[in-house]
């Protein structure tokens, strides 16, 4: 699954266009490497997002298209 789509489906970033912009600005890393919006993310990958004054790091647990609001938090685990 594309990283920008995963970030939106997991409700980490609200809109896919915002997730795409974050990737283009080099703020999203998959397994320590800067990612592009179309890069694939797999189960077990570690993703880090650098915001203006902090960052979030999590492990991908599951990949689902269109998960519900409650299921969205089961797609990843914060590290």
C-alpha cells in the first residue's frame, strides 16, 4: 500500500493530499529512509513522521482499505 494512503487510512494524517505533501518535503521516513508518496509500506515497517516541533514513530501492524474509525488505530503501534 502507498505510504500516503496508509497515513490517511490509519488516520495519522487527516487528508491524503497533506500526507503526500509531507512525503514530498522529506518528513516521512520508512525504515530510516526518506520516502516518496508512492513508496510501498509493508507490515512490520517502522515509519517516522517529523512535524514542526516533534515526531511520531510507529510500526505498521496491518494494511486495510477503508477501515472504520475504531479499526484505524489497530493498523499501527507507536514505538
